[in-house]
C-alpha cells in the first residue's frame, strides 16, 4: 500500500518535528549536556564489496545518472563512461566533484527526453539507466505510462538510436508485477526485442553485502545472441543469516555496519526512502509504517538526518536512539566513504535513496562485462 498517513498521525509527526527543532536549538546552545565523545566508526567498507576490476576497453553511457550509484558500480567493474546525463544540476555537481574528468550533462542538456543520441551511435558498449521509478513504485500512485515522470520510452528511444552492444535498465520490483505486464511489453519488449535478447531479474541488495533490505529489478539486453547465451545474472555472494551449508559471507546488520554498540539485536536496515519523494524537502529516510518499527528495534532514528557525523553526535534524539548523518545513510546504501554528495541534506538523501546500491550495480556491470568477453 502507498504510504499514506491519517491526519492524527500527521499531527503527531508535526509535534515530533517541532520538539526536535526545539531540541536542536537547545543542543546548539549547549544545553543538552555532554554527549558521546566520538562519532561512530563504521565497520563496513563498501569498497571491499566491489574490488576494482582491471580497466577494460568497454565504454558505457549513463542515463538518469542521479548521484552516481550505477556509474560508480560500472566504473569499478572496469567500464569507461563516455557521458552521464541527469536533468538535475545537483546530481551533475556530485558526479563532477567526484570525477572531474567525466562528461556530465544536466539541466536542458541532461534531459534524456531531448538529447540527440546520434553522436553516440555504434560507439557505446553498454547503455545503462534507472528511469524515474515513481510511476511503478508502491510508494507512488502506480499510474505507469499515464504518469508524467514515465521516462522508460525515452530510455528505449536512446537504446534504439545508440545501438549499444548491451543495455541495462533498473527499476522497482513493482514493474515485474502483473499490473504492469502489458506496459513492460509495450515499453521494453516490443520496441527492443527485435534487436536485443532480453532477460529480467530481481536482486536484493543484502545478497551483495549491503546492509539494507532493498529489492530492485533489472532488464539486461544483448544485441549478440552469443553474448546473451553466455550471460549469467549475478546471484550475490552474501547471506543475511548464517547457514552451515553456505560458503557465503555474512552481510553485516545495520548497527554493526555503522559501528554501533551491540544491543542484542541487529538486522538489515529497511529500504531507505529518497529525499526527493513527495512534495516536501524531507530529511527523513522513513519509507513505510512497517519500517518505523524496525528502525525503532534497531534503536536508530530515521528522521532529522544530519549533514555530518559530528552534527549528529551533538544532537541525540530524545529517545536516545542513534541519529544518522548523510555519511551513515550513504554507507547503508553501499557507497564508499570517499564518494561525496553535493547539496543540502534532503538533496543528498534524494540522491542516495534514488540510487542503485553501488555493489549491486558493480555485480550487474561485471556480469555484463563477462558476457561481452571483457
Ligand atoms: C532513480 S534515479 C536514478 C539513480 C541512478 N541510477 C543511481 O544509481 O544513482 C532517476 C533520476 O532520473 C532523473 N531524471 C528525471 N527525469 C529526467 C529526464 N527527463 N532526463 C534526465 N534525467 C531525468 C532524476 O533527476 C533522477 O536523478
């Protein structure tokens, strides 16, 4: 069900938010008394989940690049990006500050619906992109093609014009549901099946060592039948629970990943909400009512995310739970610590919550590179 709340619950949130504002003012005046001396030191190092592969000669084109989850995964899998596109300037600012040498287009020049792709025709190995998912997300209205943000047709237009050896499209699991099967036929299979052998599969981020319950769907298409036959979708080499028959490494729980003290309970974090979702500029990553309970069991406060670990430390929530910083949220999404996001807190959370978890992107990119023979 979409995350809709009653007026009384909305009122309750307003009260919490007001108390929190007052508490922050008190903290700034130094009235909350002494707080913990040191910020948390995370145990998880996401870069270890995606060991850099030898740079291949494979090229990639990134559509709807956002804050760079897909791009980072493809880069670590050995691809060189020819260009990345997003309509939001803040996303381009993130990519350009991390990779000044990349060609990144934003604003009208980054609008995937408007770009003339002919300059990239036949020179791209893999075109990848995660078109906006609100049309298909359970958190949205699920109106599919009728939604203004439906950019899947723009993605297929780009594939047909660029003619890459392979494409990868990512989206929310809702897209594989029965409700959208006609739409997926019309938007993906009909226009592309003549030239591409397409497979679709669902991946959970926790199977790739990311401490978050996050499911995503991938469509991978190959122009060559031989490559398509060789293709093996990634399965993930991590498990959430210990299993004596499995050799998989264990995915850390959110608390362990963040380096928080043992409280006798840990688990993957719920799906992080994107700060760009909904009309308000939110600094909350709370995605659903059910997730509120899990955050509470984890003793992690999912609202009022701060811009640094130091700021979060200065301003503990009144229930004593751990307050998150944007660096903590990036870590729970699988971004390495050195990937810096541009923008205000809500914009950073927007980029993080919208992204493909880099270790998942890396696994998909590596599987495609293997099939292409790199
Ligand atoms: C789901 S996010 C993609 C995140 C990205 N794949 C990642 O891993 O970080 C969708 C992105 O599409 C962008 N977008 C929406 N409409 C667009 C358009 N017409 N042209 C280019 N980008 C667009 C949004 O700004 C958003 O950053």
